[in-house]
């Protein structure tokens, strides 16, 4: 069970839903709004990794950074580039022992998707 849930601030529901669900392959576990047309707070998950996405201004600022550790960053890279996700560089081995790519959403939130090289 995951014990820490990073929260990323989003500003446009439809754009963020399309990016995280259609492009990155997450699914929506649940959504909450206090009233219809109010800001959303939601949980998304892929391969056992969950994130919160929030439109609530007081939760956090846009432009966050999250590291997601996955078994095979190369497969994520190939899947995402096939779906048209802009990724500046292919998976790269880092001197601290990760192989990673960086993906940026429309709000400037960064997801470093990594595989540990010596695991």
C-alpha cells in the first residue's frame, strides 16, 4: 500500500484529464467536487502509483516535481511517444543510479519517470 500521495495542482480539468489518462495511461480512481462545477480533487493511478490532482488554489502551487519509480522506464517512454507525448530526451542513465525521462504537463508540473539501474 502506498503511504505518500503527492498532490499536483492543475488548472484545467479537461486538459489535465486528457494528459494524465489518455496520454500517460493513468486511470481515475475517484473525483470529488463540493458542488457541480466546483474545482475537482481526484486520485489517479497507474501500475500501483497514485497521485492526487487538485484544482483547489490553496492546496499547492502549479509547477511541482514528482519522481515515479517504475520497473521499465523504456516501455513507458515508447508508449508515451507513440501517444504523442512531448519528451525532450530519451531515457538517460544518470550518475546517481536512475534511468529516467521527464514529462511536463500543461501546468508545468514535472514527472520524472525512473527505473533504478542497480535494483
